């Protein structure tokens, strides 16, 4: 009845409203892979992979080539036995975004079959979450314009990309702060600083009386000692992002006492490892935020349901779909800026 | 619709077929608390608490007194938002068996409401699990009689209680081994040895060419250094049981590198911490078994569904209900010794 009949992959390209610049990368479009699982009873489940070459080493071309392999491995499986399918799909560890999309599509199909939304299958912790909005790297004037716009639109958590120029970054934070007082700030260096630059950065910001709620991935992903150095020198919580892809990464970061926060992204971990990371981080008395790559509303839907279901996150950085030109909104949630609301 | 209308507690007393003797404790009966959750739509969800004064500091008398307090805290909550209810019930951390029973009754009611068994709500990993059967502490002759009986009944994993007399324990293991070759052994000292006694014990068994699959809780619960000492000296995997009640206990044991295995018992952790511990232990590349206190079939049902759903366990020590006199079998599973099978 609830058995998987076919899995289809489909390439969807979306343009950014304007080029999105972070440390070491500028994007004007994303190539995402839509995953459609059809059950023998006709029910459809949807997922989306948004591959990141920079973070995951993934290319959409390779993801598309996996379609027949995924079909062969999970065809005929019952979606209600979803952990069996998760275990099979965990073997695609080199393609975590497709892992997320297929695992989510399984949950989505199960959810449709029994008439219970995915967020309630996952525990129904929350009815709404608040998303931030992200200011990319650009000129000071442009950063200020963005900040003003987002604040006026109602966003009260603002994510600021830094990491290419320490001095300009400090000036930008100060200028943004002046026109968005009352907002919370997540600052993301995307691995752009050395450990000592990162410590200088937070000390300068602290001296100006500005509070940073989460300081993301200040240093190179494999520099766990550097991450720990920054964590212990920083007055603000330090988060792993690029350093924390699998549950094993997170366990190591915890053992090394290298972090205060983990930024979970389904595109880095799939649903299975993301669920593990939630439990690990809470057991270690650390904190969680959830982020995204370049997902459209179809992919952000996955993280919205994951966050509503688990209720695990202090901050939700789920704004990629708000930055993309989309013909059609495909989320099973409502947008009431800055909130995403269960339906 | 799926809102909680009332929570009822009911005392059920069960006699053991014969007195059950482990290190520092002999029981001839158990006093369990049945939890019945009724939803506004008339659906009923069932759970069972089997309190352990020795392990959890719990008494059935105190559990019964919690009925009005639990009612007040979760009445009107939707069972499909089960993580919200779990979070509330987590505050009963001093009463982990009632935490397990209430949290499971919530899942059971949700399961009945949507017509999906609990084990599939939890992921549907397995269709059957194999349980062991336990030989309590007694005379050598009695231990041998038990071993013969269990082996003839088809049990192929035999749990052997030790910890009161090192010399007798070694003799008993050797004698049991001679008549049950091909079986797997879990040996449980229930905190009865000193670290050095425990190391002597495993070395003697090893010299005789006998394999122990899991060596449970050799030393006192708070002696984490002792546990680590035994772990690093033992040729057999060492498991925490009494030392591992909450997810925070387990995280500490992992950080201290004190264990190879964790014995999860819902009665020690509730459903919420048990789910966390599954994820934590797997992320740390360690192993899991699942055990029980004095649950009847109603309570063992909880662990059977948990184990089938998560598929997380190498060994299932779920035999308490097989040792109790019960008028009525109340599990939502089938017994095909030594297996418990999903229905």
C-alpha cells in the first residue's frame, strides 16, 4: 500500500533576486534537484536537494546521475518503516543534500498517507518559527540599505556575512547596529578569519557595546583547535557550520569542547543525522540554530517542518527561498514575515 | 479531537514465578503503576511504570500521588504534539518510570488515533527482536537447572546475574557454559564488584575460553573511573546500566571514554531520554542493549515497540514479563520464543 513505486529527480534552476556574496563565493543562481517519490497507492512525497560544492563537495550533475541507483535501493520499501529507508539512504553520505531530499520525501509521503503533517510526525513542538534575513558581503552603503530594508520589513534577527575584510566587517556591523537597534545579530564568517583575527573581531565588537547572539564558523572547517581557541576567547557564543556536517563531526566538536552552538542544515546532514545532532547537542547542554543552502520554498519546507517538529532551535536562518525568484510557492506552511507558520 | 481528557493511575501487583535474586536485592513481587490516558474523542492510550527504589529511588506510593499533578499539567494537550508533552513530563525527572509510562501512553493514544502502531511511528526498523532470559543469583545447582531450562525453551542469549561472590560466579559461568554451548552471554554484576575484582573476573572467564558479549555494570554507579578502568582492562565489552540513567549521564560516560555499551531502560530514562541516548551512543560509535525493571507485558510492550521502531539494539533483555504471573497478556506484539514479533 504505502510502498515506493518510483523516485524521480528533476532539475530546477532559480535565480537570486540579486547576486549573493559570502566569503569566497558569489552566486547568481542555484541548481536544485527536486525529488518526487510516488507510492503504489498514488500518493506523492516531495523533497529538494540544494547541493553545495563549497560545503559538501556536491554538484547537481552528480546528484542527477543517482536517480536510477536510489530507485534500485528503495523501490518497494514501505514509507512507514522510514528508519529502514533512512539507513539505506545514509550510505549516500557523499551526497548529503540528496540524502536530505530523499529522506524528507519519504516522510512527506508517509505524512500524506496518514493525514498528519510532517512536523507533527516529528513531535509537533511548535506552531510557528521566526526566520532571520541575511545581509551578504558588499559595500558599506549596500549593506546599510539591506539592513534598513530587512528591519522595515519586520525581520528582528539579522544575519551578517563577514570574513573577507576584518576592518570593513567591523565598520559594517557598527553601521548596521546603528539603524537596527533592538534586532538580534548572527554573524557568519564562513571560515574567512584566522583564529586571532576572529578574536580581534569579537573583542572590537564587544568594546562597542554590540551583542552578537551567534558567531558562526569563524575559522577553517578542519581547524578544530582554532575553533576552540575562538570559543574560549569570545564573549559571544561560537557556532560550527562548515565544521559540523555529520553526527560524528558534532560528537568530536563536543568532546573537544570547541563550540557553543551547532548550525544544523538538512543539506549537510540529511534528516537522519540532523535528528541525531539535535539530541547530541541538547544532551551536551549546548545550543542549536538551523540554516540553509540555496533551497527554494520546496526545500525550506523541509527545514520548517523539522524545526516546528523538534522545537530545538534558538535561531532559524531559513531565508534562501526569500532571496530566490520563484514562480510558485511550494511550502506546506504560511509566511507571515518574519514568521513561518504551521498549516 | 486528540486532546487529553484525563490521565488515570492504577496500581497492579504481580508475583514472580519464583523469587528473583540479584546483587543486593531479592524480589517476590512487583508493584507497577498502569497509566491510562483518555482522549476527548474516547481513544485510550496505555503505559506502565515499574518503579525501582534501588536504581531510581522510586516508590510506587509516591508515583500514585502524582496522578492529579500529571493531570493538571497535560490535560487538554494534543497527543500529536507529543514533543510538547514530553517536554512537560521531562520535569518529572525524579520519577523516570512514570515519565516513561506517561510518555508512552501519549504515543500509544496517538498511534490508536491514526491507526499506525507505535513502532512504525518511531521508524519501523524491525519486524521482530530476540529477547534473552535471565538466571538470577542462587546455588550452583539452581543456576544450572535454570540454564538448561532456558536453553531448551529456545533462548539463545542468556543473561547471568553475578556480583555477590566472585568465586561462585566464575564457577557458575563455567558450569552454565558447559550445558549451553552456542548461546551468547550477558553477564550483569549490578555494581557488585570492585574494579579489580571485575578485572579478575573477566580475565578468569577469558582464560577458560568463554566469550562474554556484554559485561554489565561491574562497579558502583558513581565510580566512573572504576568503570573506565574495567573497560580498558577487559577483553569483553563493558556496559553501563545503573550509571546511565539520563542522556546527560551517557554524554559524560562517553566524554570519559568509560564504556563500550549502554543498557537503555525506559524505566530509567523515559521515552524522551531513551531516544536521545540512542542517537548519542550511535554517534559515538558505541553499542546499545535494552533492558527492563519489573514490567508486565503492558510495560514490556513499550520497550518492544521502542526497539522495533529504532532498531538500535544488539541485545534485548526484555524478559521481566516472562518471569511474572499475569492473568492477561496485554502486549501489542506476539511472543514466539525467543522472539517478540510486530503485529
